[in-house]
């Protein structure tokens, strides 16, 4: 899919599940080559289930602090990947003042699942696995490696 971007911003609605997962996965693949950050339209609360399912694959987001677009220290990115329709609209607004590519990866919000703890965890795992697959497809150098 072309050259590796120097900086990537993942965004979703609350920056508590989807975008922190995506941030952690991409950082694990390119720890020094790509600057990766994540935000939400609004600051949510840290989600323990997101941390739990990432821990299952060896990634730690327990220190992640949810933040909003207004909290961004760096407002210039080569690529913005949006994970919710609301975040996509906000990212497109950013392109008025920033030259960057925006991709929309509509990603289910697993916090919407009701049911047992195991049913909820499975929904979070499904999102994690989908994000991991999409990131590996988008950045194919790591398409066959574990992580």
C-alpha cells in the first residue's frame, strides 16, 4: 500500500477501546519507525476489558490515558485512520488545515454487547483480531509475523 507513513493517528468516539487497541497494535509492529497516537471525540474512561484482551496477545495499555482531539500535542499526521463514523467526520474537518490521508475503518464498538463476561470478552477479542488483521493488511511488511 505504498510507503510507510511517518505518523498515524487512530480515532474513535471515546478513545477507550478501539483506537487505543489499534495504537498499541501498530506500535508493536513499528516501535521506532512510525509515530502512533490515538484520540476520541470525547475522553472516555479506561476500559479494563480492552486492556485484558490486549494482554492476551502480549500488549499493555494499562497506562493509556484517554484523550480527545483537543488534547493532541501534535496536530500533523501523515495518515488518520478513523474507527467510528463520528470520528471520521471530525478527521475530515482536520484535512482543511492539514495535508493528510484519511481512511475509514468502520469498527464495531464492543461495549455495546450485553451478556455474560465471556460474551463481552469475545466481542472485545473480535474487535482486537479485526484491527490486528486490518493493520497487518494495511502495513503488509508484517503480514505473516505473529504479534
